[in-house]
């Protein structure tokens, strides 16, 4: 029996990996396109773009893995049936439970991975992504500088840079600071470079000409070989506070929100619904395996395959999963409904198990009397 379990698991692993890769690539491409605008406008490197898209990968896998297991289960069970391997197993006295066992083992493995993604990898990835986006948006160099263009990072400030070298050296730099209408200043430098110091960011300009119009109307001109300009003044009075969204929070932050925080107080229902969804969603792995088993093992045997049953099973699985998402949305406003986030996969799993292992006569009557059943 162990050899049979290993055989079915080995047969199911390849489709599981294939469906996971295909679905992940398709969804990953659609998600990664949303970041192109940020990368292009902020002049970020390809490595930063790839890193940003990888941060989103755990959240995609949390949804993709159960469906990949569902498709792999339907595929391998259908192939075993059409190749008459189920008939051979039945003739050898193999029970439906023995055939289902390796599929349940796979469901346990995928559920554990799903739980790990939900509880740790997904919030970690989203946190890193949001912190990276925040750093990019607050990067003074990318906000102020556009090679060959006049930019206005803030009202009253105009910046021009002819070219930026690979080492980050600005060439032929002009900064016109007109925020103080009475004493506007203009900085013209041959080169410049941004540096970070303990007291704040600095723009070190070399071979600088500084022009300042005095309140008296006189023009003051100063030249210097090196001139450090404090650019933290261009960031405003303070940096915006980062508020962790639902996807960025760990389980304890969702189930035990900080009621001293205004955002947590206003979104307590959403936090609780998201926390329970992360615990309940791995249960769908077992439900999808049971649906696949019902579609292929229950009812009459057909050598031409089970295309119609598989299509119905896919629709049923999708509808149930959408129902779960709907309950999560309702539970955000009505916390008492969070229990249904667990009851939906458990209830339908029980129904599938009851049909598969207890209601064969009823299934035969529903599908018609079979010519020959592989598990009769």
C-alpha cells in the first residue's frame, strides 16, 4: 500500500508543480505590470523592479496553490481513470480511501505551505515592498533630478541637471530657490553628488557659483570650489507616518489590533476577518481534493473520460471559493460571521466525504446504473 501511495503522489507532483508555475507566471506578470510606472518614473534599476515583484509572490501563492492542487488532482485522477489504472487498482482490492490517501497527503503539505505563506511570508513580503516604495518615493535624488529636464520638486524650487554619470555624479547642475520671494537664490555647479550624513542628506556641489538677490535689490555673487547644500529642507517638516495595511500585518496584529491606534479602531472588523481568513484558507486544499475525488471516483465509470464532471467540479470549486471571499467581506462589517469562514470549507468537505465514502448507491442512481465501476 505504501508503494501505491508513493506512486500516486509521484504522478501528482509533476502536474502540481506545472499548474503552480503556469498560474504564478500568469498572475505575476499582471501584477508586475502595475509597478512599471513607478520604476520608470522614479528611474529605478531592473534589479529593483525584479525585487519588488518578488515581494508580491507570497501573496499570489496563497491564492494560487489551492487552485493548482485542485487542477493537479483533477488531472491525475482523470488520467488514472482513462488509462484504466483505477480499474486495475479496484481489481486488486484497493479501496477508495487508499486512492484518496496520497491526495490527502499532498493536501496536508500544501496546506502547511499555505499557512506559512499566510502567517509569515506574505506580510513580510508586503512590508518590504511598501518600505521600498516609500524609500523610492522619498528619495530626494529621484524626486529632484531628471536628466536634461527642468523639474519642480516643490513650489518655488526649479532644478536642472544635464546628465548623471553611472557613479551618481550630477553634471552641469542648476538650482533656483525662489521660495523666499525677497531673497531668491540660484546655484550653478559643474558637478554635484548626493551624500547621506548623520545630520541629514547633503548635496555636495563643486565649482559653484551662488547668486542671491538681496532685499535691497543688490545681487550678491559668491564662488566656491565646494559647497554643501542641506536638502532635508526640501522634504517638508516631517515624513508621513507609515500605516500597515491588512496584507502587511502578522496574525497577532490582525486578531489583537491596537485600539489606541485610530486606523485599527476604524478597521477592527476588516482586521479580524483577514486574520481568520489566513487561518481558514488552508482548509480549501482538503475541500478541493475531495471535490476532485468525487468528480472522478463517484458515479458511473466512463472510458471516454469525465470532461463534463471535471468542468462541473471546477465550477463548484470556484463558486465555493468565491462564497468564502464573500463571507470574508461580510465579516468585515459583521464580526459574528467570521465563524462561517471556517464552516464553509468544513461543511462542503464533509458533504464531499459523505458522498464519496457513504452514498455510492445514491450516486449510482443519480448518474445512472454504470456498466462497470472501477471501485465497485
